[in-house]
C-alpha cells in the first residue's frame, strides 16, 4: 500500500515517552451512541435533548444531514435539541462517516423529495449496495449503488421483509432498524451470509430502540436466527445522556500498557453495549493490571507485554490499537476474525501490515486477520490513510519508538477532536518534543 500515493505534507512527530505515563483522561461522548440518538430523535414524536453529544466530524456530518432534510437541530456545544419536522429533499455530505452513509438513506426514503448523497473521494469506494438494494426491496426509489447516489423520497416507505448479507458491516442492519418503526409495515431484516461483525453495535441499536418505546424482536427473544423485526409505531422522544466513547479511550489505555504507566478513565459504565469495553479483557490478557472501581477504569502497564491470540470479529474497531500493542509485545500475536476490516475507512489489514513492516516489524496478512511477530522497530513515516484509528495506532507505537512521524494526525478529528493535545497531556513533560513537523 505504501506505493499507492504520496505522503501528505503534514507530519506529526509522535512523542516518545521516556518514562511511564501517569494521568487521568476525561473523554467526550460516544460517536456510535450519538449518531444513533440523533436519528431516533429526528423521527420521534416530539423534541429531544441530547446531553454529552460528541462533536466531531462524523457527528457534525450527521447533524448536517438531518438539517438538510428539514430536522431542526439547535445547540453548537455538547447539548443539542432535536425537533422533528416534515422531511424534504436536500443534499447530504457523508464525508467518510459510515454511520451517515448507512443510517441516513433509510430516513431519507421517508422524505418528500430527492435526497442526494455524496462524500469524500475515499468514501466512494466503500460498499453501500447492501443497504441501498435493501431499501429498493422495501419500496424505495434509489438511483445508484455507491456514492454518489440519490434517494427519491415519496414521504413514506412500505417496509416489510428483506434479506441481506451483512457480513461486511453491522451498520447495514442498524441502518435499517433505526428508521423501521416509521415504515408503513415496519421491517424484518434477515441476514444470509457469514457471521455479522461487530454484533455489540446491533445490540446497542436494539437497546436504544427499546428505550424509545419501539417493539423489537431479536434472535435472543424468539425471532428466527439472524433475524431482527421492528414493528411499526411511534418513536418516543427521549432525553439522552451519552456515555464516554470507550473505543476512543483505547489508545490512552494502551499508552499505560506500553510504557508501564497508569491511566485512569472516569465515568466508565458498569454495563454497556459499546464494543470498546472489550479492551479491559484484552489488556489483562496481555499482562496489564485492569481495575474498574467507582466508575473509574484504571490500567497499569506491565514490564513487558505478552502477545495475544484473539478473535476480534465482534470488536473489529479495536484492531489498530491491538495491532500496535502486538507490535510492541514480547511474543507473537494472531488477530483473527477481521476480514471485514478490508472494507472500512481503508483496508485496515493491508494498512496495518504495511505500516508495521515500514517501521521494521513483521505483520503478515491472513485470510481473516494478521500475524504480528515483534521485532526491533525503527522510526519512519506512519501513514494514516485518512483513517482515525490508523493515526492513533501510529501514536501508540511512537511512545516506544524514536522518530515515528504520523501522517495527517488531524484525521483523528473524525471521532476525537483535539486528540494531539489530549495525547500530549498524558505524557511526562519532555521539552524536546515537537508537536508538528512539515515536510
């Protein structure tokens, strides 16, 4: 992948930690919960207030998508009010946000008028035919099968039964379920294919629908295997408080693990549907000490990290962090069950293999994952591929390896604006650190 294009002009000198980190990191809200809450509020039976809203590129794109079709969203900070309105045609910019390109089209099918979707150039490569073909099967008029495409809304959608292959992303299921109560006949989504990845995200969707008074049947409560049913009916307005984004916490917890330091994350939920919660078990298996007490998660790193053999199918978004940890461990790691990551912001498996090897490491792609064998790493450019989690993986490796330069660290604003400052704040003071360099 390194030969596919030039490095961008902006590089960030990833700071080296010369002593263990020791810090408390307060994180903003979950992107996944925020964008689901916004869609449900847009279709609700009255105004909703969302507190702790993540304000990042992905969530701001969702807010603008709702505004584009007539929903009134007010508040520029972390508290926003959403007032449903008659949906009309408009233009939606998806950027690189998978949630926008997969959650907004079903809502757009309920508008009166054409809704045109486009996004960043790289987003035009992302698979969308699954969700768009499903909408056609439910009665929608959709022109195109990838970005750019147009949903020709008629003010209502028949809904009904549809069979899809969601093995590429759980967002295909969630996108249909979120708007389904507003369809004339609701929806029954049947998955036919390999296992759906990131199942906790579907659990999150189902839980939030039920909180909004929507009737949902899943395989866990009597529906057919790989089938989800949403009954038609009102979506109750709910004032929500958004949990901290646990996936965004993982690079900071990894900083404790790779430096033998200590990081504390306040407001960690005792129970959650966020896949990021799985980092607790992963870090323990790699040798870290992990304690959750009084809603504060504390991770203390070991002297050396152990390698890990793990199936990350349900928590694929953690793969870049785990891969960075594996590259710095004392024994090989096998990351499995993540073939679907080839269809994310970038081909994450190829990207991770290329960048780890570019710093002198050994990372071999398998059919469904990576085998990473630790070696002595050296400095160099770590490409981000406009992928926020690739960028943070490079920052983790830079804590232990002198001279790592992360391309386009600003891409982290997709889900965590101000990442660079938060990262610098957890490090021991080091006057020689330069925050940015330009080639």
